[in-house]
């Protein structure tokens, strides 16, 4: 079971069957409104905000987006039972967010790093302009 799923289950009075049981088990997209079901099964001393943050960390993960982006992705209830297919709009959104997370995690290419370094080095004109602008003017001197 993933660490994020374990945290959510630790907040519940009984564990949710929708979460993976062991490493390698598939991630199951949540049914619409599952948060309210999870909230109703919270331990008495746990607040809804804690649950909301834990669920947000789980559903905004790259693995959850990947599972939701699959062509035959189905939504599941608290007990892990299939409820309905993931809509085309939700699937497209999951694909976009997955690609964004994937792109953000990839290291930049050497060419991109070289371009950033070149852009960070000021040209001779920029260095002269900076030197002139940084000089303090004499308050009694005539204006330009």
C-alpha cells in the first residue's frame, strides 16, 4: 500500500478497500462524492481538514492521474466496486495533469541549461548600463 493511502486509511474507523493493498496493485479512480463517504467514516478525533489534505495529496499524484487517464478507466466506491466510467473530459484533464507532472519532474536537457547560463551572463552593453545607473548623482548637479 502506498504511504499516502496508508495515511488516509489510518484516519478511518475501517480501512477503505479502494486503496491498493500492496505495492504494484493498481490505483483506482475515486467515484464522484467519495470524499463525503470517507468523511463520514473518520475517527472521532480527526478533523475534515486533515482528511481533505490527505485525499488531495493522493488524488493529485502522478500515479492517480495516470490511472484516471487510461482509456478504460472506471470510478470505484469505498468498497472498491466499479461505479461508472471516468468521463472523457476527466480523462483528458488527468492526461494533461499527468504530462505536466512528468515534464516538471524531468531534468532539463543540457541545451536548455546552456541557454539559461548564456541568458544569465550580461552583455557588455548591459554591464555598462548597470554601472551608469548605479552611480549616485550629486544633488547639486544640473539635471541631464
